[in-house]
C-alpha cells in the first residue's frame, strides 16, 4: 500500500490549505524532530520543549514513553499552538516494545515471515497503546561484517531474505490501514548502505560500486518502499563521497524518481550537523544540502554545539536563496500528509487511550508469543551424539556470567523494554524443569578480564555486577558445582551491549575469561552444552572443536530463559537457520555465501591449500558455519529433485520440486532453501543466490513434496547499465538444508 | 617520454607494410606470449615452442633466462620464420635481477626517488645483459590490506608516493632511449585495482566506487603512463563486475582515450581463460571480449586445459564476426611498434651480447649498491634507551630461524636471484664485526609450529630445513647461548613466501613459535634487539610493548646480512619510513592514514573509547605505527613553519618552509613530510594527504630549512562528476616526521 494511495486526494487540498496559512517559522517547525529532553509526566507544560511546541516549532518528538505524557504533550500542540497541528511521536521500536522479541538478527533466523510480521504487529499494538505512532524500524541494512555492532539489528547478509523480512515488518507495523489505532507509521533505515562501514567500525566511511549497491545492498530498502513504508531514515555514512543525508542522487533521484517513494525522509539523530564533520560545509551549507537533497525532517540535536539544524538555519537560507520556499513547502506537505494518513488531524488523541496500556502491553498472551518467537529463532550449531535435548532428571549445573542476568536478555536497542522483567536463563530453567531435576548455578567468570571493556559491553542498565572474587575463586566455585553435576550448561558469549550501535569489535571470539572457564568445564569430563549469547556471528572454532553441543540463542528477548529451556529440553525442536555467515576468524571478513567465483577459484572442497588459487596460507576459505545453516534434533533427507522443464522463456516459469523426509526421531521444522546460479552473465554473477525458501513442519517419518516456482523476475539482476534484466542462458539450481545445498539441476532461459 | 614520441612516424609505415604481408595466423601469433616451456640451452631448436616460433605463432616469450638461450631462440624467429619478426623476451624483473634489492614495499620505505630509479636502471642493465628486453614491472597497486600477500610487491598505501615511485621506476627501466641496449621496456601492473581484493585474499573480487578509484587507486598507473611506460598488464580482478582483462571501459576508454596510452596491453598469466571461471563466457567469448576490450597480447597458459586463448580462438572469431580483423591489426601494430622501439628489427641480437653477463651481472659494484639500498630501506620501529646502535664488543647472541637462511633474503618474486648467493644475517654480522666481538648463533625455533604452513611459506627453494629437534630442545639451545651473551639479536618474522602471490594471511602476527621464543629470550633479562623480517605490515603489539629495540628489515635482498649489520652497528643510521600502516590487529584492517573523517570522529587523541563515536569497543582507532613513521639513531626537531602567503589563487602558489634540526648525537637522514587537508569539499575529503616530501641529510647539530611549493595542481581531486578540479576554500597543512605531523598552518585557495 504505497502511502500515496491512502486517500491522498482529499488530504492534498487540506494540506495545501494549511500550508497557505503557515508562517515560515511554522513551516520549518514542522520539519523539526527534537528529543523530548527533560519532560516528565505532569511537567510537559512547563518544559522547554513545550514552549517550542506552543510556538509551532516542533513537528514531532521522539523517544517519549507513556500515554499520559504523550497525551499531555499532544494537548499543547493541538490546543495551544496557533495552527493546532498534531505531533508525531516516534520511537525506536525495533524488536518489540515492552514485550521484547529476539534481536533482529536472531529473529531473521526464524525464516518465518508470518511470525516476523506478527512481531511487528504486536510491537505496533503495544507502542500505539502507549501513545507512539511512528517507529524507526525496520532496519534492513545488509551487512557482511560481524565486527560491526549493528549487525545485531539487521537481518543478516542476504538481499533476498532481507527484502522478504523488510516487507513483512512494514506490513506488520503499518497493517492494511494506518488510520487504525493499533498500527503505526514505519520507517525503513538506514538509507542507504549503512551496513557496510569500512573495517566494520560503526559510522565509518562506506564505499562500493553502483552495481554492487543495486544488486546486493539496495534491494531490502526497495522492498520496504514497494511495501508502502511511510518514511525513510537517511544513514550516517557517505555514498560515493557524499553523505547520505545530503545526497540528492540517493534521496531524490533514486528514492523518489526511480522508486516512486511518496512518504517523507527523516535524518538519523544529528545527521545534518554531522555533515560539518564530514567536511561538506558549515551549518548553513549542510542544512541546505540536506533539504535540497530531499530530507524532510531533522531528527535534531539539542545541545548548544549541535542544535536543531533546520530550525537554526533554514529561514536565513531562504532569505539568501540557498534553499527555495517551494522545497520547504514540499517537505511540510509530506509531513502533514503523514499526519493525515495516521488520522491525527481527525483525532490527535487517537493513540492516547489511557485504558489501553494495562490491557495491551506486556500481557501474558504477548509474552507467550515472545517465548515462541524466541525459541524459533535459536540456531542449533552442533549436537554431537544427540546430547540435546536434555532430560529433566539428575543435577544440571548452570554456569556462566550470562546465566542469570535479566537485564541482558533483551539485547541491544530495546528502548521500551523493562529489562529487569525479562526472564533470565536460571529462572526459566527452574520453571521448565520444576522439581524433576536439580539446578545448581555459579557465575563462573566475569564477562571479560578487562573491566573497562566489560563496562562498555554492559551499558544502559545492563550491568552484570563485577564479582569481587578473583577469577580463580569464581572458577573454582563453578568447577565444584560442575564436577558434581550430570550435565553442564555453560551460558557464555557476549553481553547485550557488546553489539549494537557504536559497539564494534575487532575480536570476534568469546571473551578470553569465558573461554578459559569453558575449557576448565570441559576438563571435568562432564557433558557440556554451550548456550551461546551473541549479537553477531562469532569465530568459535575452538568451541566447535571441543564442545559437544552448541545452541546459539542470540539475545532472546523478554522470555529468554523459558524459551531457551523449551529448546534445551526438546519442548521445542530448534529450527533456526543462520542468516549471517560465521567465519573461522576475523581475518576472513567479509565472508558471505553469495560471493563471486573469481578467476582462480579453489579446486577442492576440503579446504586444502592450492598455490596460485584464491585462498589463504593459514585458513581455508570456507566459513565455520555457512549461511542458512542450522541443525535440528531430527534429521531431514532431501531427494527426488525435479524440474517440470529444462527450458523456460521470458514469459514462462520453471517449477522445482523436492521431497523432504523427516528421517530422525523427533517432529520438527525445516527451512527448505532454493539457490540459483546464473552461469554466464554480461557481468560476473554470484556463485549462488537465495531465490526461495519454505519453512515446513514434518512429523517423524513424514515426507512432504516442496515446490518452488521461478519466473524471469527471479532471474533478473542489474547489469553494467544498471538495467534490471535477465539474460538468456543456463541457470543452475541447488536445493537443500543450507547454502551448501548440493542437490542440483539446471535449466535454460531462452530468448 | 610517451612511447609514441619515440620515432613513431617512421615505424608506422614499416609496421603497416609488415602487417600487409602477414597471414591471419601470423598476426594472431604476434599476440601470443607463451611460457618458454621445456627449453634448455642448446635444445631450443628441437623444442615444442621452437616449432611455433618457426611458424610465426609466437610474439614473445617470458621467463627465459640467459643470453645464450635467448640468442638461440631469437635466431629461430629471425632466421627460420617466414617474416623474420624478432621476439620480445619478458621476465618478472621486480626488485633487481640477480643483484636483488629489497622487496618493493621495503624499497618504497627509502623515500629516495633517485635511488629507486637507480635500482631499476641497474636491474635493466643486468637483465638486458642476460638477453631480457621487457620487464613486468613496476607493480604500482595501492593496497591497504596487509592480509594480501602481494602488498610486499607494491609501494604501500599512498597514491602520491606511489605515483612518484611509479615514475622513478619507469624512468629507471626505460631510460631516455629505449634503443640503448641497457634499457628495457617496462610494464605497469596490475591494471587496475588489484591491490584491493576483498578480505585481503589474493585474486578475490575487487569492488569500489568510481570516485575512490580515481582519487585513491588509479593515480600510480596514470603516473606510469604519463612517464611513458611502454606496456600495461591487465589485472586478474574484476572492476564494476567486469574482469579487467575484458573490461573495455578500463583498457580502452580510460587507458587509451582518456589517458592517451599508446603502448600495448598484455594480460597477466592465463588472464583470458580465467574469465571463463569469472563467468562471462566460453573460451571464444572471453578471448573475443579481451581483444575487443583492448588487450593486445595474451600471456598464455600452456596446458591442455588452459592453452593459449588468442591462438586457439581468434581465427574462428574473425570468421564468425565476433572480432574484427581491424582490431587484430591494431594489436599487432602496437606490438610490432614496441619491437621497433626497442630496436629489435634493426638488431634482433641487440640484447644478446654474450660478453656482457660476466661483466655486468651481480658485480661487486652492483652488490655494494644493493647493500646501500637495503640499509636505506630498513625502518627503525623502536629503540628504547638508545639500545641501538650496538657496539662491536663482547658476545652477541644471534637467535632465530631467519638468522641464517640465505635463500630467504631476497624475499618473494625474485625470479632471477641466485638465492643461495644472498648474504644471510649470520654471515653479514660476522663480516661486519670481524674479530671485535664474538657471535654465537642458534636457530631457536622453526618458522611455525605448523609444518604444512611452514612449507607453504618457504616454497620455491626457500626452505628452511625443519630442525629434527623438539621445540624445547631448540629453545633450550638458544637460551643457553643467549644467557651467556651481552646482547641478543632475535632474527624473527616471516619467511620469504609468507608474502607474495597467493600468500595471503588472516593472522598478522609473528608466528606463535617465534613469539614464544622471543618471550623466552626476553625473560633472560638480556637486552634484545628484534630484527624483523616481513613482507607486510604485521601486528606486533606485544613485541612493541616488550622488546626494547625493533628494526624492520623487510627482505633486504642480495646483501641482506651486511646491510642489516651496517644498521645494527651504526655504520648506517636508519632513515626508512613506513609506506604502509602497521595495525594493532587484523580486526582494524583496512587501516590507512588518508581516511575520511566520518560524521562522528573520536573526540580525543589518546584512543579513549567514546560511546556513539566511530571507534571499537576493544581497540583504539590508531595504528601501532602510522604511515610515514620511522626512527633514527638521532633526533630531529621541527620548527618555524612558515607560509609565504595565506592565500593563493588558481594561478599562484604557496611556499612552505620549515626548519629541521638534527638535535641528537648522530649524523642522519630525515624524510620531511608535507600533508594537506582540504577542509571543505563538494565531496568528503581525506583527513590528510601526502603532497610533498624531501629526504635530507643533517650532520649532528645541523639545521636546514626545507621548502615545499604547492600550486593548484597539488590541490586537485576528482569530484562527483570525475572532473579533476580544485575547489576554493581553506587548506590545512601539516609538516613533520610522519603522518601524525603536528606542525600546522593553513591557507586559502581563492577563486
């Protein structure tokens, strides 16, 4: 539903008539999105921002929480300001609201589009019940660099899967009708290419060719636009040497002219002023650059050094001709249109029903869903000798600094979460096991030997109190418990703020103190299950070698402990599949499945070194775990790959079918994956690309025939002229359980 | 001297008249550059390639060595083939011929353009004395990724310095007159962008924006073209999705049309057939693609699976219209022109004077020069408490697997070196010390714990025989010697084939077995000097912390041991400056001095973590050693920075002067460096860029005033339209001893 089609006709006349009444200050005010600053409930009227609202100098606020507060602020806008224009209330509702789902990277591993859509719906329901009408989500930045902290906030490395998820999220937030009071305006971000910072360092320069942009990084943004997303957030990075926030090619030529986007563009926080540091001008220059490029709304700083850019400069820039009033009018029009589309002019308190929060936020039902979602997002990385699922008997030692930390369970960027109410693993385990087994707990180690690093990785109230004991005392306590247990669950990995914004790492391993703990636990000879918390792909070669069972749980959200326990004991059979490659070491980065072949590909699949082929001296090319990888407690056999034809023309299709059998001892779910290789192109093409997937459920012993249909649309790519075309010739297809899928066939696209 | 100006007039008519006589097979033959295969002296006439030469199917040969053999082969071409067209004889003469200079990365650290030019002159003199008339050098690929093995073969990360070196090398090889018998045709490579393989893995995909290409990677190739280089080698990688070898934009539009290149283009070895693996067509397609893109000569494979591409396909492709005869003629014309320019038609045996080799190759004089060059290329990384220079007294323990290996001294890609004749450190040390001090030697460790990795890193006759003793026995022997010494010289690092082609590493540290040895040596309490052998920037944080003195010697070439000893004992005061950044760890890669500022630069220079700024959680942004860094035994003070004007217009200039004083206790050389920052641009500009340097010599206590002149040409860059322009505004300048230069001033470029 492109936002334009939402009754824009009637709105247009109304919007124009409002604009005709506005002073230039009021117009610029609509483009201003300040933080709410010091507002606390009951004091809104006397706050600094209240005065600005009253003067018509604010178009919306962000990260104000609670319906009472929002109602109070909205009241100022619609009762005290001259033109009574209601405000937008935005928030980072990223992976749930108070009911928190797994971090987006984890959620993407469910490969369940309906479920993902429902998480966004539920988030919208809770957020709108609390007064919010606009979320800065979905974040759809493709990333291939696990050093980058915000890899946790995206859906991994694949443009096809990323596009599907972008679509599901937009539909989830915005629903079919934005005028409902339980749907909200979505905002796709960070436009564009934010996931490719050089050296994996957040905010760093991005650089790539246009053809890579179009084929590999832009598709999810476009998918969100095509799904009707109402707003777009400009990214911090530069593109072709021009910051996105001031990049007219990006925000106007591509976004509006080529893609037909009709909503509005907002900056990321302080994005306009940051262009001064980028070195493209002074505050007047950069604000004018942003407006002229296509930015409509300024998510503004609020300090003396970084004040609101538009508010402080645009009037003067109109006066001296740096910007045109018509462009300001266009931006105002887009923002007022969005407010109409949300129904705010009709009822500015539409999202301010004070009876909703207690009925709709963080409810039992919602938490139950969060528990299910979390368990569906976990990825079983290793399970030697069917160590998992565990039995609810005997003595279970739960060891590790992440075993009993409620505040870390929601992961990064979960602004509305009441993090102390999340369910930590120790509690969840006790609940699920009940009195059937004995749970013994020890912390075992701190998060890191380095206290300073630990603090950075547990910011924003996610502290894991540093244990006063020495490392040895902590470990000894753990070993004493472990040695008396039947099985050890080691809850290790990253704390929540090891990933997220401005949380890039150059070391991709589990922190050394925890590795030392793990090794000591392994030496007890007891079976060890590693429950791995992480916000990024980690290089866990040692763990993969030495630990019999590894369950990657990411950060599972509100119901973490219960969900993990559901999986550990087999109440849920894990079915998550990685959406980002796990490298062998940081030196392999970037490593991703849909790479080009190069002219000197390695001639063997065993990772044997070959001189004068494209490989390293010291590590093989393959990842530790490939894209699409994930085990189950049962096993799946693939057989009988069939194509209905070995040729298709540009108006035809090929139907691919494969028989998948649950050949193990548990009912389970499997993500059946279809990859395509365009054998010869006018430009080089990836060795394979995901072009379809289906998550199916199979009873023990059951076989299902899964079919995929490919049309010419699925074979298109952007060529050297950036035309989106399919080229006749052979296409190989691969079907299987992960991106190493080996069942293979081929067909020809004819002219 | 653009090659066109070398009497092209007269050649043109001659060339055209030859072409008019040629059959299509003979034309395609001229485009063929096979390996010499199985030829041994005295057997050329009966070899397989001899037959092809006789049939006119060969344009040149590569990597045949010795004047007798080349004379014998040339004789076949000019006496037995129908048209008697002489052959080109090419070779990888990369850093010297038999007299071998430091690897190019090391050589670049001399920052001495005259000396670098002289190395190329000497290489040309030796190579031409041995019959070679064409070198596949200079390699000018900018690289910022120390994982990439061929970083050793280039001149580091900077386009300005890289361009100066490219020019010096071309002038050195080609001289003023290519018809002299001691100059040779140069070949700039690898065109283009080969130094930017993804993940630092050799031959991997390259991707970057056009604006980055133009500003950061293309300048050294262009500098070589402008210096009149006679040939260009296409690179293995793709550019904008099209392999360079088949990239018409690159090889015709940019190279010939925009840059005016008039020489010929050769592929890299098997480059055409590799395009089949790239996925752009079958053997007919890729050969046609190459020719049509602008390739003139096919450096050809010689196996049944990878035969000569042009020879096997072009005739058929002419017949069926895939290629035009006119394009073949153009290629033939360029190659015949080069042969005329070299004077081969006048005297095909011009380079076959059998009396020259013994008089001109690997002479005492040449070796003396190599010794000087090597000592000028070494970089003193650390020297606490003036541990260096050492005194020639007492007992010196020389420990390490690189201490006594002649065959590793020349480093990688030194095809003509008689590597057993190189001077290893043990021998050089004994020679230089004479009987003044006692030298005790022990190997101490193998190169690596991993025997397989060690083998890969000591290929091509560079074996360091694996010691049969255990690691402990080796170390114990070393410690016994070390503990009785007055000072320890630890000769550690990479063996020669740890870098070079297809020698990429994901681990940038000194191999662990050597680190363990070094730590044990440090524990003896004796002063330790680390003599670091390496072909790339290494992450030596631990060594920098623990070892009092570190001398980076790269691979110093033929006279390694003597040159190192010259520096260790102060006969030469080190003056090398890094041309590639040394990172703290591999996770920081790519790390380079001339980066963009980003919108959220770190607000402190002490590497203190700041949330929501562009930095890592676990390591600071700064490198271990920055670009331009290198210590001396003396110290230099910078003072009195002056500009003759704070404004310049586009026809004017600014003269910058600074007083540099030798404030220490040794005479010494210093590379005075000038950096410029373009404060505001229409596109983002680097935080600084090298724009001038001067290597000066200062006596103890002496002061010199160094001046630089900047004109508008120095301030130009490629903007969004790829126009090469300078934009009015403020420019900051920084002058100092490395890229952290802090003496600063500014001026304005006015309209």
